[in-house]
C-alpha cells in the first residue's frame, strides 16, 4: 500500500502535518496532524509498504511489543483509509 499522490508531510513548529497539494487541495479540505510515530510510518508508506513491513520497521525504531505495534498500525491504517489517503 502507498499514500496517494499530492499529499505531503510537513513539520510545522514541532508538529507533523499532512497537507493536500495541487489537485488534492480542491478535493480535500483540512490538515491531518500526525504523531512522531505516525510521521515515521507515513514516510515509509510514501515509498510503498505492506502491514508486515510497517510492523517490522516500528519494532526496529521503537521499544514496543509486536502485539501493541500491530494494533497501533491497524488503527493508523484504518484512519488513513477512512480519510481516503491510501492507494
């Protein structure tokens, strides 16, 4: 899976924001705020990754058990799908 084109991650004043650009700015009104770990996952999804890769990368980067990582990633992906941000 991969994030849709024309959405970019910006760090603004210590916060991470996903903002629409170009044609998406017309179709999508708003900004999505991400945590540091959400921004980490977003950067991986920009290149394309499956759920298992996301879990592996979170386990490498953060001190968290696999069950918690999987549950958190599932919630994150659900929110991205609900906002129609994934291909």
